[in-house]
C-alpha cells in the first residue's frame, strides 16, 4: 500500500512547514514539498488546511480496566480502541493499577496483543501496585528479556494508602534488575511509580537519584500533579535530571483538593527551569477516579479515557500559548525516547506512519493513520475495531 498525504502543515513535532508525506506500507518513505501525484497510489489524502503531527504516545493506560475501589461492581471497563483513536493516540503503554489480584497479567497481555492486532501499537509493564512484583515468566528479568511486549515494571505504588510500602533497598534492587534486563534486551527497562498523597512523596526516588549510579531514565514517578507538595518535590527531582509524568485525567473534586491540571503543572515546571525533555503527559486511561472524604470514605467513582491526553495538549496551546511543537513533545517524542519505542514519536523518514491530522483553528482531530493504515477519516472510524 502506498499513500500520499498532500499539503499538510507539519509538526514533526518540530515545525517543518507545508509538506507532503509519502507512506509505503507501515513506514514513512519520504517527506518533501510537491511529491509527484501521478504514481499509482492506493490513496491520496489532501491535507490542505490541516496540521499534521505524530500519533500520540500515551505512556500510562490501564488497558484491561482497573480494579474498582468500591467492590466488584465498581471495576472499570477495558480500553475501547475507538477512544484511543479519537484521542489521536496510536501508541500505548499498558499498566495494572490497584487490582493486582483479579486483573491478571495473562489477560492483560492478551488485551495488549488485541490492541496491536487492531493496528495501534501497545506495550506493557509487568507487576502492579504491589511488591513483591508478580510476573508472567517467573521474574522481572525474564518478563523484560523474553516477552516482547513487556518493557518494564509498574505501576509500583509508593507514598499511598494502597501501597505495599516497599523499603528503599527493595526499590533500588528492583530498579537495578530492570536496568540490567533492559540493557540486555534493548528495551527501556524502567520502573513506573504511582505516587499517592502521603507526605514523603518521591523522597526515596530523590535519594536514588542522588546516592546511586542508576540513571534517572529507569525510575519514573507519575501523577506528579496530584498535590502541591509532590509537584514541588518533582521540580527539585527533575532539575537534578529526573523524569516527571503528569496525569491528564482529572475530576473537579481532585482540583478542589489541591491537584493541578497537567497543563497548569507543566507550565509551572517550565517556569521553574525544568527541561521540557524531562516531562511527559499520560492519561491514566481506564483508571478509576476515586474520591475520598477526610475519614477515608469513598465518595464516588468514575473512570478516565485516553482522550484527556490531547485535551491537555490543547490547553497548553490555547490557554498557555505554548508553541504547538513544545506542547506536542510531551506526548510524542519525549515518551517515545524515554520508553525506547522504536519508530514512534516523530514524523520522519523511516519512522512508523503514525500521523494525526487536525484543524489548525480549534484543534479538532479529523484523521488518524496508524502504521500506514487509516483508522479515522474525516471524523469517521475506518479501522476494524476489536469486539472488546
Ligand atoms: Zn496510579
């Protein structure tokens, strides 16, 4: 299949002006101005008046659904591939949340494979909130080394009432094991840490950054915008080389209780001198959004979707006037680099043809191409969606 995208205003994510993009199979074969239209293309898409940018990388999605925190009826549903497509997301990293018991790794791997079969690209982290880490192949190293889709561990809960409260020594050993397995297999080999509201926050990760030779790319905190104290620690951590992940899904009660929108928090970090390349956005899609009162009673539940990822990028551009190329980086090139997702995160020759088209005025997503396949065309789903 050979397709041609004509006359798009390209953010790769760097701004490259008006370009044509030649797609051969699942790859980008060429980017140039005025590519010959007389060849026998399978399809020519006129992108005049549209912007194009890389398919988004959502690095934190509870793909098989999360464990509800109010009994079995509150379990959240599996990811709908359509939600990812409509949100411009073409690459995902799946994680397990609170429920590391009923949500098993085999069914999660099956879900990851189903997402890949549908035309998107999906990887996963082994384990869940709890330590010791439950694995598929017998150990963290074996999971990363020998299961193609597994690229790290997570999300391990720390500083949270739902955590298994691992010690600093246990965390260092786990990160070191991931790093070695990652080096041997050419994968990221990272540990993703879920942060709760306990006051110690990321102090163990700060200690790891300062007192071990483990590179910061192997231990990533997420939900860093969940309270002001955590964000303050995060700024310190990132200015010393740490990587921060901001959660784009939110509910009003979280904002009332002190969490910040990902867009607001990112701007605060940029103003404080955190390098843009040290920050990523992720949706925490399909995760339950619990709300507790001061005595710990659950007030209510809903669940998030990957669509919030692009909504917060739009907020960066529209509300904070951050240039489009910078706003896009936090959900394209940055996570693709950090998670070592080959062929992802940039529109360039030889990369996977994961491309989103949107209207430049209101940034409505109109078309999505994943690995050269048209998934969304003029707002209509063209992909063959999985049953679940
Ligand atoms: Zn989490």
